[in-house]
């Protein structure tokens, strides 16, 4: 299950991890916009590619997001965590 906010989808797990790490939606957006792909994986269940993105929060702290493309125009954020 995911909540879609424009081009980004957030899983329930992502929302829980944002809260756990004291991050906001704006932090997540900054992580994605400032980040670069530092790893690639295949989802064990679906075979779809997942990407590990390293970026910075609004506070400049480094953080990771794991994302996959839901379709050519939308990114689903699977999780987020501080580095």
C-alpha cells in the first residue's frame, strides 16, 4: 500500500521510518533531489530494480532512500534512513 504525492509514492514503512528518524516529507524530497544512486538491487519477489539513493536532509545530514520506479513518471519510496 502506498500514498501518492504527485510523482512520489510513499509506503507505510517509509512513513514509519520518517517518523522514527524525525524526518519530514520535505527532508525526503531533499534527499531525493540532492542524492545520487549509490547501489542497485533486484526485488526478490518481483524482480524489479530497486535503487539506493544517498542524499542530504534539510539539516545537511546524510541519508538514504530506497526507491523503485512504479512507472516511467512515478517513483515509489520503499524506505528511508539516516546514514
